[in-house]
């Protein structure tokens, strides 16, 4: 069957012709990627994997014809089926031929010169024509933006992967919270909501600039989710998807060793939280399996991070973004900003706490994974700076009444409506006039930890960062895991009580603060891995219920394979409940199995597992947990905790 000029033979996606001009190639001991142009119509990017059993993945980017159609053509007769793991399966009539998996419908995307996504529009399946000589899929497009599509070819020897796609566990389809876009990944097909044309993007358009940017933090979130699903299911597909995410991160690394995002400006500045996430991903991959390409990329990235710092009076401080390197760049960025030299910092340094602490953890984990101790002094100085800043408690007489007033602005609506008239007026004045001027108080009296335990995000003129409180808590727990000191533990305990002893959690739910809720659960997961007391399990269960009430997924760490918490040889599979309404947190670590199961509904649900059995666990319930016939029930709006050694 000879394709017309508007057609693309799927065979050509996976077998470049002899005359194809390769644009770029990235290869390692684990994988290889090559790209080539298709006669001015578009491009193909092909990913191959070591020991993939005949599985490979191609990214197609094609300009539409004048008729706004694209046709995919495959030799021989094929049937088109909806895949139980989502997407489409093109299944051959002959067992020796490959199966094709299209995980997401093709999409028309417009991008700017820096590769940021400006618009997206789905295509329509307008025709499917199977014949004995060949099969055609015709797609209709409403605009002239290039069509993009990811396609897997699964050879006959990869039939086990096809079988796994056709038999997903309940656990695989449950939504997982992504740490950058705060959206949800639901199973393997959703990887290609984030992975577009070989690059990982946030799954959201910036509300102000109306564009999607590449994000290594999103890549790391996807990777940790796949990490957990691989451990839980044993399915080879998840290993291949992990390698593809890893490959995509390495392929996007710039010649200077960093990653550039252009999140706020057209300067393509670096957001170092994303840079750190790329390093954490590389560190995790290297800890699993040695690879020279991964090792080289990680070494370059560590060098960049070690230089992205400011020398302050209290010690080394890691930048939040590359705009902080100069006053000129900050001024050109359009960011609201007032230069200062608080604590001896450089004028452009914002002293954003969470990015700084994340960088410490990332660089110390680099030492742990690689054995390279050349940045030990950087880490020691930065840890000292963190502790000194958190210890500052100036002007208690001023901060206490100010943050009491701030607390009025963080009440859920029912409580706010019950306030006396005078307090409602004070609440409005605090919201409209005090919050925008808090940076002036912090400039005169530098302080991060406030009365009541709330942790501020920064010392600069930026937005009031109460929704970063949970991010700060998570990062400080990660720091405390590596550098356990009493002063850090006291700050963490106070930060926990700032939520559990107030209505802040309800405020986050009511006001739709997806970031705050997702990171709150992530912080509690880390605390549960360090503290055995039941109260932390209760806080985690209540946080999970709140997140589900808000329509969120649960963080990827809850699958039980967070690389900072669980070593590769100590992972326990996360069991999959038969009832999709039940949600699971796998708290197993260090040779101890521990499972938390919550029921967000208003009726008890019997706990039955599919696949892996957990009959050896001893269960404790929040309320009655068994019925008259001894079935194990998860209480309505409650939870069970099962454990075993």
C-alpha cells in the first residue's frame, strides 16, 4: 500500500530510511534517542531501550495538509480497540506482527521559539479503514498547528507488555498528585499528557502568560510515581517509561550543565527547584543502575548548583532562580522586587526558604549516591545558614499581634462569618493593607518562623506565602532526615501544630489550595517515615481525606518507593484494593511493612485486595473495623493501619 503525501506509514516512525538526516542523538548504556526530519513536513523522535523485548516509542510531529487531515497507515489488517489502560491499541490479525499503542489522542500544538507550548487542541478520529493489505487511521484537525502524537510499537516478543496494558490493577488508575502542576496522573497512558515530543512539560497553562513550560519537577513527580507502580506491579512497562523520562531529562540538559525554563521571562532563566528535581531524578536512576551518561549529566548539574549561591552573613544561600544572579536581570524580569542587603545578602537574592533547603538535600544526596564529597563545605555552610535563619525570633512583641491578625484571614468562611463586626473589619484591613506590607516588617526584623509556628517563604517583596507553609515543612523534614538536630525538630513540630491545632487545613480545602494540600500530605508521609507514633498516621489519614474531598490525587510518595526514604533493595509493593474508592498509603520502609487505607465515603467498605495479598498484616482501625461475619471493613470517613515485621 503506497501512502499519499498526507499519510505517514507507522513503519517509518520506527525504521528511519537510509536517507534520513539525523538531527540529534542521545545514547547511554540504558537507552538511545535519535531524531530526523520528514521532508519539510515534520519530524520523528525515536526512543529505544536496552532489553526492551522489541518495544520502542516514537514521537511524531507533523504539519497538516491543506485539507487539515493526517493519515497513519500500517501494513496488513489491524483492529482498533480502546485500551483498558487508556488510549488505543492497534492489534494485528497475525500474531507475528507488532501491536501499536497510542496512549493519548493526537493533539495540535503551537509552540514558541523556546519550545514553550502556546496552545493545544485535540484532533478528531474521522475514519478507520482496515483492509487485508493495510489499515488507515484518518485524523481531522481544525487548525494549522503541527500534530503531535506518541506511539509505542510492541513487537511479538513484547506481548507481555500488551497483556499488562489490557489488565491494569485498580491501583494503576488511581490519580497521583504531580508536584509541579498539581494535576493528576492516572496510569501509564497519562505519562504522555506530560511527555510531549520528547520533553516533559507542566500540565497547566500559566494563568498570566498562557503557556506551558518544561519542568523537571514534573518529570521527577512522574518518575517517582512510575517507580512506585513498578515496585507494586512488577510490570516491565513502568521500567521503560522511567527510562524514557530519564532520557528526556538528560536530552534537555543545556551545554552549560543546567536546565532553562523561561517560566517568568523570555530570558529562558533557570528555576533551580526544577534543576534540583532533575538532579534528584538522575541520582535515583544512578542509585538503581550504573550508567556513564547519567553519571556525567549529574556531575555537570551538581557543578551548576554549587555555583548558584550567595555568600551571606549567616552562611551560603542557594538561589531560587538564575535571575537572582544580578540586579540587572531581576529589574528586566518585571518581578515585583525591592533590593535589600538583609543579613548581608546580595541585593537580588530573595532568600526563598524552600528552594534553598531543597538544594541542600539535593547536593547532599549527590554525595551519598556518587561518593563525591567536593561540595561538603557548601552543604555544611548552607545548613548552618538555615538553622541560624530559623532561630531568629526578633520583635516578638510586634510579630505576635501581627500574625494573630494574619490568622483572621486564614479562617474558613463559616468561622469568618461568625466573627464580630470589629474583627471582620480588622480581617479586611489585614488582607488589603497589612499582608502586602509584611516584607517591610521582615526587612527591619528578619524572621521566618512566626508565632504559632507558621513558616514564611521568603524575606522579599513577593506574595504572602502561607500556601508554601506545607512546602517548607516538607523540605525541613527532608533536611532533618539528613541532619537531625533538636532545633530543626522544634521548628517542624511547631509547623505541624500550625495546621493541626488550627483551621488552616479546612481553609486550604475551602479555598482550593491544591499546592498546599498536596505538599501537606507529602510532608506527613516523610514524618510518618521518621516517627512511629499513631498521631502522625491520623494526621496523614485526615490529610488524605481532605485532599480527596478537594478532588486531588495523592502524592507519588504514598506508593512506597520515595528514593530518599526507601532504598532500592528495601521496597515493598503497594497492594491494590479491589474497590477503587479505597486509597492506600504504603508506609513500608527499613524492613517493616506498614499500610494505611482510607475510606472517603460515608459507608463502610470491605477491604479486599487484588493481586498481592496482605493477609499477614495486623490491622488497627479508626473506629469499628469488623462486621458480624468478621469481614475487614474500612470505617466510613475513616481508616485502617496494618503493620508487620
